[in-house]
C-alpha cells in the first residue's frame, strides 16, 4: 500500500514506542516526515535509518509542553514540504501507579502538561495551517484511560479524558473545513514504558502483568503494530468520513 505517497506527516514522541514504529510505517507508505522528540540523539538515529531507506525526513527536537515547539513543528513542515497533511500528536507520559492522594503534585502538573496541554498547543497551531491549505488529518493519542476510570492512574486518566474532549470539540469545529480530528485509545501495549511501570507495581512485574491481563478480555497486551496499524487506518483515505471518534484498541477492556 502507498496511502501516504507525497503526504507531509508530523509525529511527536517519535523516538520510541508507538511514535518510532509509526514513523517507520508512514515512511514505508511514501510519507514525507517531520519528526519530533525530547531526545535529539535518538531522533537523529531514527531519521538516519529512515533516510537510508529512501524517506524524506526533517527533525525538530523539542518539548511539547512549550507552545513554541508546536509552532516550530508546523513551520518545519511548511518549510520542508509546503503543507501539513497529517499530524500525529503522540508524545505522552505516565505516572507511577498510585492512589490519587499519593501522586506527587509536581509530577501531576508535568503529566497534565505533556499529555493534555501539549495536545492543545499542537491543535492550536495545526488547525489554522490545515484550514489555510484546504484540509488535513489530526490524530491525537489518548488512551482507554481517557474513556473509563483508571484506578491508580488518576492524573493520567484525567489528561487523556481531556484529550478526548479536545478531539471531539476540534472535530466538530473543523468538519466543514475538510479537517478530520480523531483520537486513538489503546490499553496496555507491549512497550518499554508499560513494562517499566509494571516493574514498579506491587508484587513485581510478573504479578502486576497478570493483574493487568486479568482485566483485558483478550488476556494479552496489544502489540505495537496493532496500535500503529489503527493509527494509519484512521489517518488514511479509507477513513475519509470518520471524525470526532475516540477509537479503543484495548482487547475489549472498555466493553466490560
């Protein structure tokens, strides 16, 4: 498939997990990339590999908590490719599994800034650029924790619920401008971030994993490719009439 041939695609949080695999998959389908992450070194390593494979890649390291980063990323896409066709607002972070009163307040502010305020800044600058060019697609990475309660992940859940709210509102505001805005809501996936958090939970990683899997009807973690495949589908032309959706990729977790 070559669904994104010649399309300009921006991805934040691109140096690891979903973002890295998304960059690879979009490149495989012909996209011209603008990649961002906090880690400039890891970002450059990723970009070098993609360029060796023939992809066009621009990199713009930065912190999504800063509005200036969102503005620079849009400007980078316009400078490199003349337009911004697809934006994947993927950068995010979790906090340790804790009851709400035990969550450090400073960390809570950081989680909200990265996961929610960063998406607001991204939308604030991506939407006008797409409106000027006559359309585009935005995908915000939320979580199943943005659809249901998430015991021990209170602030993360609050941020991801906010992402779903921003997504639905932006979709309604810009549907007549040919801009689609959706959210993807994965549950626990087989990523380094999830395994790091499981390792800190009561009983150790194996016991924690067993508890997590016990809540998922399919009784397994999502693979990175399963989540990224859904990302590409929502951004692709086959989803041209899909906007304002918060799509669970959760093995049935939100259904029970």
